[in-house]
């Protein structure tokens, strides 16, 4: 596995880093990177907790194509320290990402944890495998329980590099389930207070 900078810090990027005074810091980061490392527990747990991510591929015209992918928590998972996978649900049947990957397998993914203000960037090479007759790891990825969607295939990505982004400019957002879970104690307290108030209103006036 390569360092993220080894792929993304092209000569043009390095020239801009030099001009704006950040090149020395990023050069040290590249020197201290461990190319042979893979996804660790932190990355694996973060990926497994995601219910969505953004994915970019490049078509034959040279234009990048960014797509949002979503599903139940755990639909994106690391099946090894160097490989992640997710079920490819049937959608509008444009097949842009699938077609792009057939010509150029390079892919970029960003996974965002909005409540925790964290984001993980991954670069890799993507291929698609049929769920039927697949290996146990791939078959497990295709199994989505009661989630109402049809799995057409499984996307398998061999990760070549990853990097954590800083939390700057990530606006905190929460899902409906997260809001309901956080507000449940407050709703219970309100219900108890309303019951107590109703009981007090029902008492006869003291003599």
C-alpha cells in the first residue's frame, strides 16, 4: 500500500505547496508514511459504521463522475486490511460508475462522519463480482438482511492509499435515528412531568 501523498502530490501539487509554504510539512509526512501498512482497527470500525459515502470514477471522456452511495450501516466493510467492498444496489440503471470502472478501475472514496466531524479518504482500484457463486467474504457483503433493495453485484476495491482529513469545515448533521435516540430521555422526562401535572390538576383543592 502506498502513502496517500505518493499518489496525490503530483509535481503540480508540490509546486503549489512550495509556493504556499506547506511543502516541507507534507514532505515529512510522506517520508514517515508506512507504504506496506493497511487498514487498521480505526479505519475498519469507521468504515463499518458508515451508512453512506461518496465515490468518484473517471470516464472515457476524462470527466470525473461523483456518486453518492447509501445503505444500512455495515453495507460498506473492510474484508481485509487492503480490501473494502459494498453491495451494488439496483438503481436508475444508468451504470455510469460500473461502466467507468470497466475502462479505468481507479476510484476515490470519501466517507464522512458528520456527528463526529471525521472523514476518511481512500484511493483504490475497483472491480465488480457476481454475488452468486462468490467467495464467502463477497457473499457476506451481498447479504443485507431486511434492507429493501436488490443487489445486482458486489463492488470490490483494492485500497492503494488512505488518509484522514481534519474536521475543519465539516458541519455537524444527525440522522433521524440519532436525533430520536438523543432526545428519548427528554421525551420520557416530559411525559413524566405531564403525568404528574395531570395528577395535581385532578386533586381536590385543599380545605
